């Protein structure tokens, strides 16, 4: 079997070709992996637009992921990196590597995939800036083996062409299933729940229109015959409308009518349906999927101090996961910039601590470790 994966080079010596046997072979054209569908992209954007709690959760995750700094052992390269992080252009209006990473992570969470590009000047081979691409325009296809990627771009007129320099493209998939290229959106599974939630809110608004906006029924019983009843009813209606309109401008007008006049409110006696239980059940599902503690989203659900601390720890682990996902792209950008400027040093990403609570916990851990070592040394000396 070993001979099946060997070939000969120009020197006549066998050279191993490493092939993944458990993956599906792509077609001759290479097409088959489709990008984020424009309809799906529009759905997730509409979901964030119509359900504020979803948009707030993603924005908080992006901001809570925190900042970072790039580190290399070369002093001169470090100065270049610091200036690059602070001043690299991003698109038309953006500036700094942090702006690019925030938009990159936002796309990753919303659509499950993020695409960026390192823009290099063809004239002097200088690093011009970074660009956040539209994930619905890029298609990722496999290359010669399981680890090579090629990219296709779909223009607005439907024309597709292969990107000439795939080494400048940044692509990250969030939780891609085994054997697949594209990741899964954090919002996957939420459209159905969100549609139910929005219907409940719509019904609440309609009930307030019917009950909260009080309307009146004016009934006049008079002894006149039918010949003058219509005229009398029209006069009463005009006087009533004039009095109600004057009240909007702060003017008080008395309503005077002849006969037995009865005025009743329509809808004010009805009761609103209690929606707290179903709304909370839906919000619990949304919060569980988004991974954000309820108190960060303004939900005043009963929770103890210990429970809030545990939720904060879970959120910290979630943010650490997102950091691990985007770190390779950051390192690739930094090392490409250094290579263009003649430096071949390795770069590492040092993330800021997520919050002050982490600093406190780290300090406590160092204190406990120091106390434990002191006790052990004391016991060893006494023995």
C-alpha cells in the first residue's frame, strides 16, 4: 500500500505524497462548496435588526473579547508591529488592527464565517491595509490536497472568477463540522424562536391599541321619530369629536346633549393576556444559545451572587474560545507584514485580561500557591 502514495521526482528518488483518504474528492471544476447564501445572510441581518437582545449579545461578545498586543523578541520589529497595530488602514474609514478584528469577529459570530484580505501594493510590495470582505461573495474550494484552499469571487452580475493570490485571503470558520469547510452561525436555530417572540410582541401591541387606546360608545335615547334621529345623532357625533380633539391641545370643553345620553368605554374593562411566562421561556432559549449571562443583557432574573460569578466564569471560557479562533489570522497578518519589511521573527498575540475579576482571581491563585510552598518548605525543614 505504501507504493500507492509515492512518486518520483527529477532525481529518480521516490517522494511521498500525503493524501487524506477519508475526504470526498472534489470535482474537476472544483465547485461544490457554496458560501453563505445571500438569503441566509439577509435572514441573520434581519434577525439582529428586529430582535435587539440578539444584536446586543453579539456586540457585547465582540467588545468583551478585549484588546490585544503583538509581541516579538526583535526590538526593531516590535516597533514596527506597534505602529502597524495602531495605524493600519481598514477599508475606507477604519484604522488599526483592532478595528479589523472586531469586524472580523462580528462576521464570524453572525454568519459562522469571516473573510478578510491583506492588501499589498503591486508597485513596491508594501502593506497597504486590510479589508473585511462580504462572506456571501466568497466561495472556498479545495486545492491539490486537503490543506490547500482556493477562493472564488462572485460579482454582482453573477460572474465568478478565481482569486489570483489566495495567500492574501484570510478565512475563518466557526465550529465547522467534520469534513466540511464552512462554519455554523451563532444564530443558527434562533429564527424559529425569534419569530414566535416577535408574534407575541406584535399581539401585545395590538392589544394595547384595542385596550390601552380607549374608545367610547355614545348612545342617545330620545323620543323623536326616525325623521330627526339621524340629524340628532350626527350633531352629537360632531360635538363629541370636537370635544375630544380639543382635549389633545389642553382645552376643556363640555359636552351638552338633549335626551338620555350614555357614554361607555370600549375595551378598557378587558384584561391583557399575561405574556411573562412564554416570553421568559423564549428569552431563556435565546440566552442559552448566545452564551451571555442574563444580567449583562438587562434581564432582571433572580440570581444569587455565586450564580452570577459562575455565569461570568462561563462567559470567560466562551471569550477565550473566540480568541483562540481568531488568533491564527492575527498572527498571519503580523508575520506577513514583518516579512514584507524584511523581518522573519515569530509573532505571538498577548490578549488583555477580560475584566478586573480575572486579575483578582489570578492574584488569589498566586497568593495561595505561595502560601502552599511556604507550608511545604516548613514541613520539610521540621522533618
